[in-house]
């Protein structure tokens, strides 16, 4: 059984003049943090354990001429966070659901995938600057992000709240986070959308708002939780669920709000038709289910590669 998709809370915003959209969005999504330089690794998708897929010639013909010429897709993926992305032991080669889905897309389009490792909050600025062609980074399509990016859904995931083992503070839901010290990934959906909504409810109930602490990767937040500097961590469920399975010092207090995440690419790149056609082939293939199953994420499978479906 696949976990059903349920919509997340979405605060819609009126449109902005085209001249200010990109600058305003980049400021909002980078949370005023300095952009970190991206490190990169390159691979041809060979010997990575990704099942082979035939080239979808019709999809490949839809690629922009620049990609046809280089036959390379530069894909931005965040830092080391298993099981969605992490370095294969003893190497600088990225594996996990996100790199493997990117490689399946590359196989379907008949191009090489070059993984560019970057902090999550630097990915959208990097796409805008032309450093990457697309991102496969568990990024939730929101109305705000869709002002500058096109998205095609490729899997689904939810939120989890991680707490210290035994849950000493009795945290059981989003509502339990009022006034608590909570760790969040910089630039994340949880920080940009979930926390403001929770804070509104906390204020309406006469409780204190969340005391936010931002981190460049979820492992740093988990370390702060286990050292007692945080009361909870709110992040993507695959990452926190995996961390809890490996670390007896933490547990999962709540898991909820499953929805799709998408491959993102700049609106002016001409990529969306090719990627949409490729992902339509990918998610119908046995290779897709094998990739998700390799990381215990069979329930993350979707059946419809929706285009620009805001959450």
C-alpha cells in the first residue's frame, strides 16, 4: 500500500512584478544566510547500483539544445543526509534516493548525470545563476518557489518530529512545539511554511511561538538534540526516521503530512517538458520501485509525475 498524499498547509501570496520576483524569492528562501560554495562529484551513472533504463527517445528530443550538445545534466543535491542522499562508504560518490532518481532520469534521457553537492539553501540561487540544470533534493513545490522554478513530482514524503529518547517533554504533534527549542534545516519547507503556520496557532492559543534554530544539515540538528540544546527537530520524515533507527538517543514523536516533492529547474531553461516525459517513464518502471526499495522507502512511490502542482 502506498501512503496517500494529503495536502500541506499553503499560505498563497499575490503575484509580484517580474522584475522583483527573483531577488525577493532568493532573499526569502536563503533565510539571509551566506551562500556556501558547492563541492561537486561527477559520475556517469555507471556502477552505481542503479537499475538500467532504456532511453526514451521522445523525451530526449525535448531537451534544450545546450543539454543535447553537452549530453550532461548538472544536478544539485544537498549535503550528506541518509537515506535521501549520502556518500557511499569510503568514497566521495553520492548515493541515496535523490542521486539514484537523478540517475534514472539521466538514463531515460540518454545523458550523463553530474552530481553537484550543495547546501540546500544555496540550490535555488545556484539554479538562478546557471551553475546547475536541475535539482533532485526533496524540494516541496510551493507557490513561492514556483515563481522561478518549474517542478515535476517524483516521490512523496512527510514531516517527522524527532525528540530525545523517552520523549521527556511529552511532545506529540505540531501543537506541542509551542515555546519549544526546535531545530530546522535552513531554507526548508518546514521553516518557510510549517513553522509560521504553527506559530499562528500557538499565538491564537495564548502560547509562546517556536524558538527556531537553523542548521545546514539535519545531522547537525540531531547532534544539538542529543546534547540537550534542542527540544525537538522538525524535518523530512525519511531522514529523521532513518536517524532514529540508527541512534538510540532519539525517537520519533510524530510523523504526518505526506505530500509530493519535485525535481526543480529554472522556468526559462526549457527543461520541464523533457523531465516530465522522462519521469513519466521512470515512475512506471520497475527500476523506480527497486531504487526506493533499496532504501526502505517503497511507500514514497507515486503514480503521477504532476507538473507544477503547488503544495
